[in-house]
């Protein structure tokens, strides 16, 4: 009987130790999955510095996320997110619920190549091509695991204080000859809700859907800001040209009038 109790105690201790190890290593496992699936969906390198899971606080914190520019653009990061916090909701059964995802002050580069193609649009096209078209489909075959991930629903996502850099250095502007082709803009806060509803999406796909929502919103605002800045530059160039021509005409008029009275 004593041997049985001792064996049972050892078994319990082994199970507890395994559970503690798994929880302690959960951040590393999540980090690996984000990098693996993020890179597969976006078609570029996704790197994460650290992931911290606190079950006591019901919070997941992802630190130092970097998304590299797609091929054909500069070696800079398209996205640099210092911190992403997830307030966890119900995790007792599927679909698991994330009450809120908060992303504050992400740094985003909107870069345009010589043909006018934007880096964010390329990322969005890559993501769209790799996202399943229907709920029953899975992630890209080369990257998906043998079993689908747990189903997840995100109730709300808030993205605030986006620090957007517009870069048109590679864009040919012809006769406009625009001197300043780089601008820094802070975008207004935007939110999204009900991501993955009603039945939830596999964890790797919910991450891709979150990225898609961010890209859709930021790309729309980035295009609007880019158009605004280029139009302002073009108007200023035209104004300068008109003033220059006007001054030239005035000088000619003075010369003509002066010759009449000489």
C-alpha cells in the first residue's frame, strides 16, 4: 500500500512538474508559432522578441514584433510593434475568447517603388492569397500542423497612435520634381470587433485576420495621406511656377514700358 501511495505521489509530482514546465514555456511556444505562421501568411520575415503569458492576470503580452519589408523594397521593417497586449476572456472551452487586443504606437512604413506599387499592398496581397477562402479550409499546407489550432474569437481590437512614415524616394514624379518625398504622420485610432465570430477561427488564422484588419485600415489611411501630401506638393510646385512666371512677365512689362518713355 505504501509503495502504491509513493508511486502515486511520484506520478502526481511528475504531472505537476510537466504542467508547470509547459506553462513556463508557453511564451516560447507562442513566439515560435507567431513567427512561423506570420512569415508564411505575409511572405516575409516576422520576428518576435518575447511573449509573456500571465494566467493570474489573464493577459498575454507580445513584445518586439517586427515585420520585414517584402521583396523588392528596402531592407527596413514594414511594421515595428513594441508591445501587443491581449486581455484574455473565457479559456474554459472552445472557442476561447480574447476580450481585447490593444496595440499602441506601432511604427509603420508605407513605401512606394518606382512603379507606384506600395509595400503594404504587397503584404496585403500575400496575406489574402494565403488566407483560407472558407471556414473549413486550413492554413498554407507547407506551414500548417497536423492538427488545427484551438478556435479563438476576438471581441475587440484597438490600434492607436500609429506612427506612419510615407516614403516616395523611389517614385518618379516627372516634371513635378518634388523635393520632399518622406513624411511622418500619426494616424487616428481605429477599432475592430467580432473577429472570428460566430464559431471562432484556428489560432494561426485569427492572427492572420488581425493582421488583415490592421493592413486594411492602415493602408486606406496611408493612401489618403500619400495622395494628400503629393497633391500639396504638386500645388506648391504649380504655385511657385505661376509666381515665377508672373514675376518674369512683370519684369518684361516694366522693360517694355520703360522703353516707351525713353
